[in-house]
């Protein structure tokens, strides 16, 4: 078990390791974007079904061509968001494409 060596004591007597330096994952859920991104992913799964249960189609991206497509789409949706176009959720589409790009980049070890 990891241990920072620091302790936080609580009023009821509980003692725990501190949260210093740990990622505060709850912060991504503050505001509307986490839910909107999930809605976008859900709609995308209806249009492009999972290739196997739990394997989204977009995760098959495997190279530079797909990375370019994600980046171009992110740029387009970002400009549409900047122009306040309301025909779809361009903010969540931007996040989707940025995540797709970064996921593929990580997969390729870049």
C-alpha cells in the first residue's frame, strides 16, 4: 500500500494518509461538460456501435490518418462552438475529438 508518511486526523478519530499530491478526479464532474460528453459518446455509440461489448468504434483508431481526422474535426467543432452554432453540441464534440487524438497518440507511444 502506498504511503506518503503524512497523516490526517479526523474529529471521529479516524486517521488516513493525506490527499496531498493526489489527482482530484471529482473535479472533472464539476460543471455540465462531463455529462454532455457522456451524452455525445452515447449518441455516437448509436451511430457507430461498439465493435465488441465495451470496445467503442473510435478506439480502433491506430495511426496518423485517424489522428489527423480527430484533429481536423476538433478544429471544426471548436470554430463552430466559437461561432455559437447551436445545431449540435460542438463543445462536447471538440472534447471527444481531442480525446480521440490523444488516445491514439498515446497508443502509438508519441
